[in-house]
């Protein structure tokens, strides 16, 4: 019977072991609760911050703009010394009833794309004959047309050109757009085009006259001679008649 009796110190040992186990379990539970609490607190703070902050700003895309040259010409306009103009006509010679087509070509000689103002108020077509101006596209421009034309900046790619043309009606007018009695005689003419301060080299063309008019110019002297001969014959006949 003595071998089965539990000793007092064994009982105390088992009691201590149970207490340590309970304490360990309670420590684990407390640590888990604290960790969960911290996580929930952090999530709550982030939710509050997101609710208080406004929507993220949307980045505005820049407005499209014409490409401009590099360097000093930051405005996008072509440097003045890189704009060239040239004059041309659709034919070299024109009959009396033909209307020449006058053309201005504007060229960008710059190494980058840039803007050139080709508004009609900056354009001028000038026709000269024997060194004198006989017609200009400015003669019949009204103030309203100039205002409507205004500026017209266009993008010119590097080393490119653009053209525009007009028909010349060959109606003589003065600088106030009043029709005159003077006609454009047959002969050689020069077309000069301008864009602002830029001026082209002359483009030469010929206006041909009416063939019937040219032939008629040779007849008056011959007709006068024939008329004189006829008068002499008439006088001779009259003298003979008086003698008889």
C-alpha cells in the first residue's frame, strides 16, 4: 500500500506544471488580442484618412500646338531670314483673250518646322511693264477684305514650300480700283510677288496683241500713197479735158 501513496512534493510539481501551462496559454491569447487590436486600429486610421482626402487630381493634357523651331525663335515663328518667296506664271506667252495665272510660292528654309504668316493682307502681286507698275493686287482690296484676310499663320515643315494663285483679268485699273481707258499693250511684262518684307525676283511673261491690229498698222502708209497717186491721175485727166 505504501508504493501507491502519492508523495506531497509530486503533487505540488504537477500543480506548478498546470499553472505554467495556463499562464503560457493566457500569454498567447493576450498577445493575439493585442496584435489583432493593433491591426484593426491601423486599418481604421487609414480608412479615416482616405475618407478625408479628396479625389486625386487628373493630369490635364497640354493643348496641341504647332511645332516650333529650336533656339531663339521660341514663339514658333520662322526666323525672318529663313522665309523666301518666288513668282511664276502658268504660261510664258498669252493670247489677247487669255488670262494669266499668277502664283506666289512661299518657302521655309529653316532646319525646323515653324510658322509663317501668309495672310492675304501680307501678300501682293505686282505687274510691271517697261519698269513701271501697271497693276497690283492691292489696287482693288477693300478694308473689309483686308480685315477678313487678317493673319493666317501656317505650319511650314522644314525645307518646304506652299503655293497660292490668282487669275489676272487684264482689266486696267488705277490704284483706287477705277477702270481706265488705257489698255495693256503687247509686249513683255514682269510679275513680282511680295510677302511682308520679302520680295521675289521678277518672272517674265509676254502678252501677244491682236493679229488683225498688227496687220492693220502696216497698211495706212500704203493706202496714203495709193490715194496720192489717184489724185495726181485725176488732176491730169482734168487738164486734158480743159485743153480739148
